[in-house]
């Protein structure tokens, strides 16, 4: 990849118009760096709204399923590294912690035997990471290594900026509650049971009230009815 190709590739990432185009441009940039698989992840924490995460994975789908099913994230040394460091990590066998032998074996089996990872830390509450991978080793100490180092650094920053613009606002969008969900939560806040709320409405059964409250809880991403009330008040959804 020459300098002009690299610049064009990174510009396409930064100027992406939507999430689909961003991912497509990201994968094109990874291939321009001679890596056929790539992953980007970002986490943002706001004190009043909690943690939000976004992952765009170009790893093979069968590996992604296996990764989720076996909770490999707990063993993944690239995630652990990028959480605490902004130094480039060139993958090697010594980086794998004890107990991660299965993840190492499956990574190699799925064409992820060699790669690089880099974290971008905008603040303690906003971090991202890029990993590029392939099934062939890098020529360390060669011009290829320098191209990879420079390219990944620029690509990671481009993805961080573009993701903040295109995706992060959506992650923190307030959910929308319909009138029934709002009304049910208001009566929950007043200490009413499902049966009592059903009597107040007249046209709902206790099961119907429970259904609307459960829908509100799911939209708000909480585990209890009172948490739903608190979250709805915080987001000014009941006013």
C-alpha cells in the first residue's frame, strides 16, 4: 500500500456517512494493510447514563459465535491490553495468559493466528480498540512492520473519531415510552400493585399491566420495577 492509497483508505473511514459505510470502509482499510480480519470496539461511560459499548467485528462469523458462547472475552489478552495501554500490541504466544489455551487454539484455527491491537484512550470514560489479524506472521523489523505500525495508529484514530460521530449519539438516545407504559410506571411509583393499577384503568387486566411494565423495563435496560421508575424520572420520561 503506497501513501496515496493509505490516505484515501483512511479518509473513507473518517468521512463515512453511516454505520454500514463505516464498517465497509474499516474492512477495506484493514485489507489495504494486508489483514483480512479486523475488529473495532468502543466503550463510553457517562456518570448519569452508565456504560455503553459498540463492537464492529469482521472476524469470521463462526468464531464470533464461539467467542460469545464460551465467554472468551474474559481470557482475551488484546481486550485486557487495550483497556490499560495505548501501546501497539503485536500478537505473540507469550501474551496469552494461563487458562487461555482454548482461545489461542481457536484463534489460530479461524485464521487469527497473527495480528496487532491498539487502544485509543480519549479519557477514562471513553476508550476504543482496533485489532487487525491474519493467518501469516508479520515480517518483524522490516518495512512491513513499520507500515503496519503507522497504518494501525492512523486507522484506530480514524475509527474512534468516526464512531463518536456516527454511533455514540445513538447509544445514548433516550428510549421512548408509550402512554400506557408511562401511566403504569407512574402508578408503580405511587406504590400500586398490578391489580390496583388494573382497577384504576378499568380496561386492563393485571397481566396487561405487568406486560406494559415489563416492556418499559426492557426499554430502559433495568432489572426491577423501581429501577424503571428511577430511570424514567432521570430521563424525564414521565413528565
